[in-house]
């Protein structure tokens, strides 16, 4: 779910677009579940995903990059400048969900 890489971490994410509120909503099927208010059109959901992850992890938006899954609900997102333990805590996940 959260792996360490040379720049920081890579998170497996499952998004739910068109949710009533945006935010991290726990885990599902080995991925961090993120609800997004934006619809999955013209990159709106991806833009909001970057904003939600950056805010939750307290990093600048420029530190968050979508590596794969730009057109899927399952995504892999790289976050620079943070470690897996800190990310796990800031996302509100139990310690067993980290690296």
C-alpha cells in the first residue's frame, strides 16, 4: 500500500469520484481509499486527488505525482520528501498498513 522509493514514497490509491465530500476514507483492497467531490472528466478528479493527498500529508502539491492510473480508479501516487511511517500516521492508517 505504501512503499518507499528514492524520492520518498509510492502509495496505492483507490479513488471514488463524485463523492459528497473529499478526503481520505481508510483502506480498501490493499489501497488507500480517497473520496473526491470532482467528477472523473478532463483531469478534474486527478487535480483534486493531488490536492487532497498534499493536504493530508502536509506536503506541497508539487511533491505529489500520479505515476500510473490517470484514467483509472486504481492509481499509484509518488510523494517526495516524506517517509512511510509519517505518511501512515498522517493518513490515519493503522501502523500495519505502512511499507
